[in-house]
């Protein structure tokens, strides 16, 4: 994922197409969710609070969790 820290858009690469994703804020609240539709997916971060968020991608039994710093 890039850029880090992110502002505006976050570019997600390397996540299997068809995976579901969630973006959680620092308190664990869901702020974005959806399905990865392409090998590169852009997530709109506008309107999110600054700070560390968590990106989760789920494909069947595999879970990927990565920190995302939002400016």
C-alpha cells in the first residue's frame, strides 16, 4: 500500500482480487469496507480522521492486517 502516510487516496496492491476489505479507525470502528475489484485498488481516505488506521483484507480463511497512517 502506498503512499504512507496517506492523504486523499491510498493505493492498495498485492491483495487478491475478490477479497473483502475493511478499514478500521484507531478505536476499531469500521470506516470503510468493500471488495477488491482490481490488482490495484484506490481507497478514498477523504474525511477520515488523522492517525493510525488498520486495513484488513479477507480472502476465505486468510486475513491480512496492515497499519495505514492517515494525514
